[in-house]
C-alpha cells in the first residue's frame, strides 16, 4: 500500500468514527501529505492515528486530534487564523487550505529549529498563505490581530488573557486547558461576552512562555 492509500484509509476511518463530519475538512485532510511533516526516519508511521515525535521533546498531534480541532474551529474562506504551537506545521497546512481563498494563517513556534523545519515543509506542500514566526506564542501577535480564529496546540494553564483579547467579535479561541491531561475548551466571543464549551478530555505537551505553564 502506498502513502496516498494509507492516507485515504485513515481518513475513511476518521469519517466512520464520526471524528470527521464535514466534507470539506475530510477533503483537505485527504489532500495534505502528513509524511512531509514527520521526520524522514518515521515516514512509515505517518498514517498511524498517533502522535509522532518531531524532536526537542515535541510531537505532531495524532490525526484524530487534528480532525477534532479543525472541525471545532468552523473555518471558512477569508478568515485570519493564529495558531500557537506550529510544531511540524501539519495543522497549519490544514488550516491554510480551509481559509482559502483570501484567508491567512500566522503560526508561532518557540523552538527555532522546529519553526525552520515547519517553514520548509509548508513550502513544499504549497501553503503560500501561512507565515511561521519564531516567538513566544502565549502572548499572541497583538500587532497582527484581531483574528477570526485562534488555536493553541499545547496545554495552557488557563485561556491566555492576551489571546482572548486578540479574538475578533464572533470569533473562536480553541485551546487545551489544564496540565498534560487537559480539556479542549472552545470559547466563542459573543456580542455580550464569552460562551465556553468543554469539547472533552485530551493530552498535550505543555504550553511554555509568559502565559504558559509555570516553570
Ligand atoms: N500543531 C502542531 C503540529 O501540527 O505538528 C503540533 C504542536 S505540538 C503538540 C506543540 C508545540 O507547541 C510544540 O512544538 C511546542 O514547542 C510549541 N509551544 C509550546 N509553548 C509554546 C509557546 N509559548 N509559543 C509557541 N509555541 C509553543
């Protein structure tokens, strides 16, 4: 079986389980080659539904978690998205296609070598509307906001206040909140405040930085 067949099989499995429920997200996950975002010596594991080490103690999230988070973001063309925790760049590549045409993705990674590798993987899969920044993303990117969607892909002790401030009216902040075992929280900015939903338990590496886990 080649990588494209393995990818199609994984996406079909996520659809059968109900993890993927929108045609658009499934179509995009079927089109983005996850093998471009995992270390070369692990490409044979690219279509396991599991996190895979990417170096520096970090991981590319499991495909089912990418599917859950992407569905929860309710993405559409033209949106401005901020991702905190670029890691391999795979989630950013998925976001990139879902905001086309006209949308843009800014993604922030605190580990320089990962940011560099993600930049080249994103280039090689043609994600021209993504910019990778090497910085502490727990502070967001105030100069570039507000954003229609902000997604954090590391466990934060609470919803980081600067990220809440950078969500546009009607927008969404999605973040795992807690310690390594955490809850996926979706906060929607409404006309009168915030509506928070707990989308279930999950496990993530810690968010570091000024508004991350205490050292
Ligand atoms: N979204 C990624 C992907 O598609 O591969 C997976 C992200 S990995 C689970 C979490 C990432 O968040 C790690 O690469 C880690 O270095 C990064 N991270 C942790 N704290 C951060 C911070 N304050 N700012 C930016 N990145 C951070």
